[in-house]
């Protein structure tokens, strides 16, 4: 696929992956992107997942006979698994990457390619002829060795994992870019908001005509680029993206879930613009994480379990904390037939999060829903919607 006259796509689509990174469900598959710049010197930009090494090398061979450089922006194995295979196929090619990336190559491949390596850092350039790659350090977006590069002639940003999304490129995503890009961002990159902010500041100094990420589609219009940069600005600053409430519940026998669904009914009746509802035991945990960051209000409803928080709820909260959850309003519903302690446990877990405010109203259920429960839900709804 031609991206520019001298920039070609040689990546692959994966429709067989069951869990990306061993944890993320990807019903639309996954794309592992790789690019070739053909000039006086030919550069291949990144490899692909190990299972597609032969197909990727065939794609490269189909567009060029000779390769002078392999540029490795990111050493994660879904992108760099075939560095050694490439090195064997093209013994005269140089390998271009950051110094920390070469240390990782030693760990992955037993060699750092000392006789063939070209170490680059922020501000370095690689001249190919008409095309020149300028390198920009992007540490912890989302591994410490990451570099991105900017091709000066075509104003193309090769953004590594930045601006990527779940989904194969040969599948039309009915929800557009945002949904699976948001789940991807908060699932994988969300912890590193300050580092993403630093990279966005560097990108703001560049005139960008297209973005070529390592996952997902090439972004090639000014409207697309402005939109995705705006989304990344919001996400990496942990700002509220949309008005609404994320309501996550974990129930043993269904009583707590019944109460949670009653709150949904009340919130909607009071004009809440959006209520995203999740059963943490059954729904995709990472979809719920996405919604918790998307909306400004969060309600957690769970039973007390072994005098503490039900395990699925505790798991969810710890996922939020690992991603620097902050600047949100949180309400609690707890259940406990003899010693309801879940609300205290949830508050204690969230104590380290920045800028959270907790609703004064805590709805406590001792078994099943009663008229008093409903009255408490009405009060909680009023407070969460203030």
C-alpha cells in the first residue's frame, strides 16, 4: 500500500490473536504496522509480531530488493520480534535505534548488533536522500527506550505506539477511531500521562501532514490529526472527556446488581446525559476502565466479601490506580448482610488517588433492596449529579 510516493506500508493484520498482550480482547483483530521509505538509501521502519515474520519479510521483498537500514522505534515484541530474522536476511543493513533499545536487543536476541548498529538520540537525523528522518525521544510512551521519528520532506510522524488503536486495518471499525483507541490508550499507555504530555509538546512544534502509528490506521487528513491530538491531550491530562456517569457493580447473588440498576433508572430519570453500566464479573474490565476515565462521575457498587471488598471490584480499583485515576467524583453502594464494610474498603483503596471527591451519601444495603434503599439512591443520584 502506498502512503506517499516513496513511503510504502508493509505491515500485517492479525485475525488469530485471542488476547493482545495476554489480556486485551480484540474482536476486530490487530494491526502490526511497518513502513518502507525508498530513496537513495532504503529504510524499513519496525518489524512485526513473531508469528508474521515470514509474511512481513515477503512484504518487504515485494517493494524493494535492497535495504540499507532497519529503524527500530520500539522494542516491544509485537513490533521488534523479527529484528534478528531481518538481520540475517539483510546482512549489510544497519540497525538504527536508541541506546536503551540495543540493550534490550541483547536481552531478546543475545546480541546488540555491535558491528551494525547506529545509535540515535533526540535531535539526530538519518539522511536517506530526498527524505530525512529526525528522531525525537519518547521515553515511557510506553516503554523507556521509545523513539519517534519525523520525516522532513513529507512531514510524516512515525509515532510508535502513540495514536494507535485496537483492530486490524482491513476491518472497518463501526465505532470509528475513538472507542478502540481510547480502550487501547487507557489499557496500555494510561499510566504515563505526563510522558505523553511531554511528547505532545514536542509534536506541537512540528507541521504534521500524516501520522503513521505502529497499530491502527494511518491518519492522513488535517481533521483526523487535529482530532486525535485533541483526544490525546484530554486523555493524558486525565481530563473529563464526556459528561456522564460510569457505574460499575460486582454482585454475588444479584441483589447488589439490582440496586445498581435501580440507580441507573433514577439517574436517567433525573436527566443524566449518559450512564455507562458494567457488571465487573461478566463485562470487559478494560471497557469499564475506559468509561471510568471518559466520564467525570463514577459509582462503585459491591458486596462485602470476607470482611473486605469483593475481589472483582478490588481488581477494578487497582487497575484504575495503576493508570493514575484522578480528578473524578466517586459514589459508593455497599451490601453486607451482617457487616457491610465494602464502602470503607473502597475508600481506603482509592485514598492515594489525586483529586478525587467522595459523595457524602453512601447507600448501604443489608441483603436486598428496600424503600429506604431507594430513598438513599435518590439522594446519591442528586449528589453525584451536582
